[in-house]
C-alpha cells in the first residue's frame, strides 16, 4: 500500500542535497495494510531518511535517504527487526523471475493443501463416528496447518516477537485455535473442527496465489516499457563495427542503426537519413523523418535507412529510462482518498483481536456455549482481515498509471488522479501548445497586374539571408511551393521593420507598412484591405515591393495544431471551461480562439504573469488544469491544481508538471482526464467494497451466523475481487479522435 504522507525523522534542510540517494526496494513479509503502514513508519523514522513510501500491491518500498547518515544495511536491519525483509529491487527479467517464483511457491502450497483439506472435509461429513476417521483427519490436517500454512505462522511469530500484529496474526490465531481445540477434543471425545482449519488455510492460500498472479499482471506495464529498449548496439570503432551489449555504450560513442533495428540509445544523427517509428514514445503511428542533426530516442525503430548516431544519453537518462522511472514513482504513490484506509488499517488488527475475545467470552458467559464462542471468534478473526482494504488503492494506481504510460500519458501519482477528477477549467498556453510553435507561410496575394510566383520569388530571395522567424517562414514556404530561391546581394536587415536586398537588378523591400512608406513604395488599396482582413484572422502581414510600388502581400501564421479544435470542442461538451492564455495582442489571440471555439481569452500576458492569471481563476472558485510546453509555463504549471506539460519524447521528465504528455498531441489531455477519473472511480469502488465487506461481515461472524470456512473463502475472494476490479483498467481505451468539422480552419 502506498501512502501520500512522507514520514521523516529529519527535514530535507538537515541533509546536503548532493548526498541524497533514492533507492527502490523489494519487500517480503507484508500481508495487509497495517504491514505497509508499520514498515513505512519504521523506515521513515530512521536517521537520514527524508522520504519513505511502501506499496503493498507491488511489494515495493521507495526511500530517499542520506547514505552518510544511515547505511542501507541499517535500514535492512530495522525492517528485519519488525519482521520484514527488504533488498534492492531487481529490474527487467530478474524482477519477472522473482514474481514467477512467488507464484510457483503459492501454487505448490495450494496443490498440497487442497487435496488434503477436501479429504478432511469428506471424512468429517461421512465418518466422524469412527475412531480411525478421527485420527485420519488429524493426520491429514497437520501438513496443511504446519507445512502449507507455514508462511502465515512464521509471519505471525515474527510480529509476536515485536509485540505487534497483522493479518497473518489473525489467520494464525484463528486456525491454531480451531486446530488446538480439535486436538484436545480428539483425546477427550469432543467435536472436531479440523476441517475448519484445513479449509480456511486452503482458501487463503488460493487467494494469495491469485493475488500474486494479479499483482504481476498489474506491474507488467513497467516490464513492457523496459522490454522496448534494445539489448545490443553496433558500436563504431574506427572503420569497424563491434556488436556490444547496450550497457557498454557510453555518452559520446558512435553507433550505427540499420533498417528494422531498435535505436539503442538517445543521440544525435551525424550521418544518414531514415524514417523512425516513435510510436512507443509518442503513441503516433506515422514514422518521423530523421536526418543529420536530428535527435533520436532509444527504443524507437529505424524503419527504412541507415543512421549513424552519436550517443547523448544512456541507461536511466534516456527518454525511455525517464518514462520508466516516472511510472515506477507514480505506482509507488498513494491518493488522499487512501488516508482513511491507512488510519483504520493501523489500528484494525488490535481492534479485531479485542472483538474476537469479546465474542468468545460473550458466548461463554452470556450464552453458556464456549464451543459456539470459539467458532464465532475464529470466524471474526478470519473475516476481519483487512487485506482487501490494503490492496484497494495501490492496485488501481499501478494499473491506471501503467496503462497511461502505454498511451504516452505519464500521470505522476495518486494525488494527481484525485485532483484531476475535480478539474472544471482547462487553461491552454497558445504558442507551442495549441499552435505548432512555428511560423508558416499561409497566403501570397499579388498586387493587380503581378503574378504570385514572381512576388514570392523576389521576397524569398531577399529574406534568404534573414534569421528572423518570419523571414525563415517565407523562404521555407517558397521552397515548399517549388519556387526557386535566387541569390541576392546587398542584403540589409532593418531591425523591427524588415529587410532590403538587390534581386535580379531590383531593389526589393520586404517587411512592415512602415518600411514600405520609408522606401517610398505606394500601397494599393486592395492590398491594404486584404492585409487588414488577414490581421483580423490573427496572421502577420508582410509586404513586398520594388520600383516604387508594393507588389504583393504575404501572410505568415503560427497555425493551430490539427487536433486542437476537436480537443477544445470535446472539453466543452464535457462541461469544462476552456481558457486561452497568451502573450499575443487581443486581436491575434481572439482570432485563434474563434478558430478553435474558445470563449474566454486572456491576452497580452507576460510569462512571469501567467501564475497570477492561474491564481485569479482559482480565486473564482475554479479547479484549474494548466496545459503548457513546460518551459516558460513552468511556474504556472506548478500553481495550477493540475499541471499538464507537453513533452517531445527526449524531454519527458518535466518536473513542474503533474502529467506529462510524451507526444505533443493534445488528445493526451483528454486521455489524462478520462483515465484519471476512471482510475479514481475504481479506487472508490474498491474501498467501498472493502469497507462494506468488513462492516457487514463482522456482526454476522460475531453472532455465529457465518461459518469460519465460509469466512475464509469470502476473505480470499474479497482480496481477489479488489485486484480483479483494478485490472479492468487494462482495458481502458481513449475516446476516438474526432476530425475537425467540415470547413473548419486547421491553420
């Protein structure tokens, strides 16, 4: 079980940040929610430990500690003292092997217990009057109680040594009470309850096996991510290539990737060109063209060319490594809704022990039936085990965050899941978020008597020497349209106004109205009118002219992403308020908002003022999600109730966000909100079942209306049902992507 509260003996200020280490540990010996709470408190109270999180569902612990203040061996000893074994977590195939061994261990115990328990049941029903049958059920129950059920007894004994109790304590006391009473009755001629002890243990073992198998399925998302990485790399050494394990590649090494091979590391292409399938990172199925200077990410697939790549990141620093780390951290976190379960679990077992004792003595003294009291007390001990309560939250978080990672959406923990369910306002940054973040040439309008191609040819030649984004957009637009970009001379950039150059003997000016006026170029009324119309649409008007006349008009714009309109419409249909936040002037901002169907616009907002705008929306009583590029929006992402950052695959670990979209596709916002709400709903269903089950069953058990055997079966079924309900999240599918309405602008 994970909890959201860090328990620490020292504040982070007491420790040098440079000395801090974070470690993932496997935990053996946990069986219920109170185990996770107790171990977390113990580890968190050790000197030098600043954070401790324990996840019952994954049998994992995550510690942040100062190795100068406390050694790992001391932490291991502290856990061992209270009956738990911890060790550095294995990864990849090794972790899977550990899980398989655990499943096989429980399965062997199930295979031993069930045939013997069924034989005990048959003999108990058919031949209890015969002395041989009475001794036979005793002999058959001994291996079930002390061999198959040994994990329960061993764990209970470990807790007893530290004067503590957990679910195993309840199981051990209940079954040993039934076994011990029956052994005495065997010698004195009383009724036997060996079948109760044998069947309870058998049901619980079967439940543990199903839980282990389900936990393995829940954690499979991380394993699938790890499996995406390449195992070997073709290392270029001089003129030769050497095939080496990917672990041997270092930053600065050069590797070669052929068609069909996985890119082994993050790096920069230094030679070659190819289309690379990045769907494992971004979820997008269309391959991305890579050439010299392009960045590639480890785990992606070279589709059709040979690439030579210089390594920039390896191991845990790669995009894939960062994703795996984020998912593991999210799966180890808790949700605020779990805190009540944590508090109850911490005191639940002692309360149950007291209730079982009260049940036994109540039946004995009030009803004069100590035997009936024993049976009822055993039922109370077994039915009250808070196992389902402990699995309710972490299993859902594990499956939900893992499924999100598979869809390119990294949700950083349980608190994020809970906050996302309350979001009623989504604020989008404009540039690079709703728009492509790159100027493109959208229109070429010639003056009367001129040809559009001539205007674009001259303007592109003049702008070819410019480094301004507008000039780059004009040149790129000319090349995309097949227009020759000729050589120019006497190039001069006039800051804030445009450029002038000599092209084919003509003195060409390209830029703002003011430049045209300063150069004495007459502006035709038709061109002026068209320029005003384009500016009303949020585009930037660029004029071109020579020989005393403005000869044409070009328009550039930062075009909205293709999916932006559909995503905004989908959010609006769900009743969410969508807000556009931008540093652009109101006219440009309103034009983009109108194109996308956004009603509320906050224009002319400087980067440092975005936080204040988010805070103002929160002051209106809104729960705000901020969607930005994670760079100049970082402070606003932190201020928002839910920060959603767009990543690029090689920059996924944006610390300021709660949710990272590996791809720049805005549909990830919908996936994040839908998956978060579905996961939180699953957590609440699990908790309702776990609480309801215990509340309803305990009185029945205390009143003698619930047979201990049925109680054992029900308790095992309750845990399995909670895990099974969580596993339904593996079938989560995002809503189909909607295409823009016919005729809608996607510029």
